[in-house]
C-alpha cells in the first residue's frame, strides 16, 4: 500500500467491482486508453480477478473508494522494454475526478516507489494519438517524448492507432524532484 496527501494506492479487491464499474463504464474513460467500457459490475469483478490483480497494479482510492487505477507493468507484462530494470507506467481515473491532479499525484508516488524500492533505471509510458489528457499527465510527471509508432494494433477495440511513447529515467527523475 502506498499513500499520498489525498490518496491511498492499494491492491484491487473484488469488493471494488461496483465502484470500478461506476467509472469504467463511461465511454470517455477506457476507449482513449485502448480498452472497452465495462458492461456490468460482474464484468468489472472479472477484470479485477484477471487483469487488475497483476503485480504492482493499484486501486487509486479517495475517501476509501476506488476511483481509478495506476500500475507498473514489469518485464514480461509490457512490450515497451525487455529489461529487468525498466517498466511501463499505466493509469486512468474516473471522469468525475478529471482535472484535480489526482492521477499525477498517484503516479508521482508510484514513480518514487519504482525508482527507490524496485530499483528501476527507467519507466516508459505511452498514449494514443488524441488522448491529450494522458499526454499532459506524462508532461507533468517529467516524461520526455521518445518516439511515435504508426499502425499500432489495439486488440481490445479491434482498431489500429498511432501511439506515442515517452521515457523517464531515474537520473532525470532525481533532477526534477
């Protein structure tokens, strides 16, 4: 469990299914990140069991309620790196909480954990063309644009998109703290 000024980051629990569904059913939340809106609380429960139970994946909780997710995809779970000392950052938050700085706050704590506890040398992060909110979060966190990839397969939505990839090294992270 990790804590910030306003948030608790903790492992997802099946009891979070209703809250997860409440925010993840919104078509403005998942599709920009590459996943379909949730269809029911049971669908959300299944995703907690099979996806959100991955190592280093956390429910972002405000006042005890799960309102979003942050996670680090380690080697074997990401296609952005094959190194043991690099990982990928992912995040989303429910629409009612957009614009409050909560995801940057949660991500800052997770990045601190990645660099100090997990001993990562670099963290990768990506967003699809048009997802300006995600691009802005990465800028706030200090990520530096690395490259663009055309014709990225988005299998959960059966789409092809353009993806942008950013990188934050431990060295750069230490300088901006």
